[in-house]
């Protein structure tokens, strides 16, 4: 290994680029002469190109007739490969390590014919042996006898030892140093993270990577390399890296791009499955670490919330986006309650842009107060939102601007996040009298249509009151059969309006489904009304989705019912009816396509 370099023109086969061979030989020598942060960074930056060259070299060796011929043409090849095998930053990279072993195996002679090949075999055994262990040479010789152990095993033994050693060193934060004049141990963190760039795909290095990510930022010197974070983010998003939960949370805390990519991936999954139910969203978020990460780190929640805020502005009418935001917030609040008191942060820090007078009242779950208090609580919420919208809209008219809509939007955004109170309002509307339904209908209308400009809130409130006026007599216990005039009027309200395309039927459909579930009318009577209205308005699928969402929210306990067993039985019966209707419609459509007139 210490022999002087010989002219590369004498060693280069015509199929190899002489200048490139010169470059890599010089690099191998330079990397072995000093172990410094600059050297390690240079090694990591050149790994991809080195892999390309080793691939060419491996092909060249494979095309030679024997090791003797290869060594004649490339007499300096052993020193070149040896230097790379001794470089832990090269052998830590999966691609480089695999190609190095392939080159060594290509040089190994199963039946050596002369002294050159026997010496080459002896050298290859020695390299692999020393890669395996330095403590017990006799044991290592036994292991490699007759080449009975896979070459990768040698590397993994050394890598595990190195990882354990470095991991122990980075665990010592500067706060643990007794002498303030002692050199800060955080100085090595940046260099260590840079050296770990080629290790991100290596399972054996996962403990070290996790330790780096979880290390507390005790001082400014403990920053992690951007290249390291980028490599981790890319590998994790492509499912090429397995990290412990807290390491993933720490990755999001350190890397904004990784956090944004995870949130957008969740959104894309939600939007791609347009027919996805709230149950599917619940399952996705139950498996996601994002709610837990948001509860642990306020800064992560603020980023996630900003993304949701931006998406809601762009897709404000998308019910799937609203459901995702509501479900995510519910999981986040659940994780927040599980934190130790000393780890908790004030709600104001998590929701700095929300109207502060609405924050605690909306974030409080209906299950946290007696059901008889719901009406008073909802009346207060409705009145507060009405005052806010009136003040801002009057201010806009006076100034001729729409700047005030920011506060209205933030109030609406918070209501979307806390959709449990919207469900409670719809539930109470089933039993409310004419004198009590006004505030509840205003709250429901604000949820679906927060402003007059573009959302037609005033017109929708009129339509919602009209729908309630029809639903009340339809679901009266004494009304049998259902009044035809009210039934037809309700169908007309739910049917598409070509001249008013912005008026969505979801608000009225929400009322209809809740009346069918919570009214005192017989199950058969409620089923008949829902079946008739959904069929004639062409909203069978939409009604089934509203019913499924209602069931999931009730199961979650956010809106308790005093007669829960009866309610769940009615939901199941209604779901079965809608499922049969949907199947019949699908069958009829298929037959129409198969046998057109």
C-alpha cells in the first residue's frame, strides 16, 4: 500500500478514461491522508460519480480473462481498491460498497494458477478480514477461511461498531460539561451529520441517525447539515428509510420541506379519493404521526395549520377538505390532552390568528358539558359570529374594501376545525321550536356559507329556514302519511338550480339526515321520507356519506345522545336502505349502458 505511484498510462486499459482514473486515484489518496470535516464532505459529495466509475471498473475486470491479465494491465488497481475499502465513508454507501465487493470478487481466483493470483487471493482475504474486525485476528481468519462468510457481513460488523461509538459521543450535550472552558462537544454534530449523508439508506445506521435528530438544540453549534436533512427527507418520503416515531417527529421539526411534503401527501391522498369516507380519513390520521408531532411542537402545528388554511381558501367548497381539517384537529386535540402538564403550551400559541373570544368555547368538546347546556352555548357562539360578520361587512362597505374578511375567514376556519359544534347545532334543530331555531340555523348557514359576498349567506339562511319549516311537519309523530306538499317542496329545494349554481344542497341534506336519525317519528316513517327525498333529488350517495359521517362523530363521543342505542339502530337501518337504493341505481345504469335504446 506504500509503494510510489506509477504512471497511470501504464495501468489504464483503453476502455477506461485515463484522466478519470487519475482523478479517482488522487481522490482516494487525498481522502486517506486526513480525517477532517472538509475531507468527509468531499467524499460524500463525490460518492455518486465514484459509483459510476466503479461500475465501469467492475465491468472491465469482468471482461478480463484472468486476474493475472487484469493485474498486468492495471498494476495499481490493488492500491486503489484497498484505499477505498479502508475509507469508512465510502464503504458506508450501499452502492459503493456493493461495487467494491464485486470488484474484489472479480479479482479473486477460485483456482489460482500462479504466484500473482495466490498473492491477490491472500490480499483480498486480508482486506475482508480487517473490514470485519480488528480485535480478534485469529477469529477473523477462521471466519474467512475458504471465503465462507458473505463479504457484506464484514462491513456490517465494522459499521455497527462505528455507529455505536459515534452515537455514544453525540449523546453528550454541552450542558453536561462541568467545565465551562472545556471544548463544546456540539462542535462535532455538524460534521457527524454531514458524514451520515451516505448512511441514510443503511438500516444499521438508523440508531445514529435517530440520535442526531433527537439531540436537543442546546446551542447554535448543534445544527444539523442541510445536505443530511435533505437526504433524510428524500429517502423517508420514498419509504427507503425506517425511523422511530420520535426521530420522524424530530425530522419534521428540523426540516420544513420534509414536514410540508408529508402534509401535502396527506392532502393529495384525501383529494385523490373523492369518494373517501370519514372512516377512511380516521384510519389515515390514526396511522399518521402528524397530529402527535403538532401536539409536541407548536411550530409544527403552525406550519400544518397554514397549509390547511391555504388549501381551504382555494377549495372552500370541498367537503372532503373540510372533513380532513376537522378530523385532523380532533386527533390533534386528543394528542394535546395526553401530554404532561409541563409540556403543554397555551391554546393561544397554537391559534394566534383565531378570534380569541371564540377559541376556548369552540375548542371545548360538546361531551365536556351537560347536553342541556348546549343550546345556551350554541346561541352564544351564533351571536358572536353574527356580530363579527356584521361588523366586518359594515366596515367593508364604509371603506370599500374586503380587508375585514380576514377576521371572518379566521372565525370560519376555526369553526371548520371545530365541526363538532356544527353537528351539535344540527342535532338540536330536530327538537327545537320555531322560536329557538333562528340562532342554530344562523350557525349552520355560516358554516356552509360564511359571507354574503360570493357565498350568498343571507339567501342560504332563507332557504335553510324554509327547509326546516318543511322538515318539521314531515317528521311530526302524528303526520302519516307525510304531507305531500312539504315532501315535494323539500325535493325542489334539494334539486339543482341552473340559475343559482352556487347554492349547494349539503346544508339541507344535513338537516334531512339528522331529522331522520334523531326525530321521534317511527323508524319506518323516517326511512320512507329519507328514501323518497334522496331518490327524487338524486342525492342517494351524498345522503349515505352524510349518514356515515354522522355515525363516526357519534362513535367518537363528541356529540353524545341520551338514547344512543336507539340512534345507532336507526342509523344502521337507514344505511341499509340507502345501500340497497344505491346498488339498484348502479345496476340500472349498467344495464342502460349495456343495452342502450
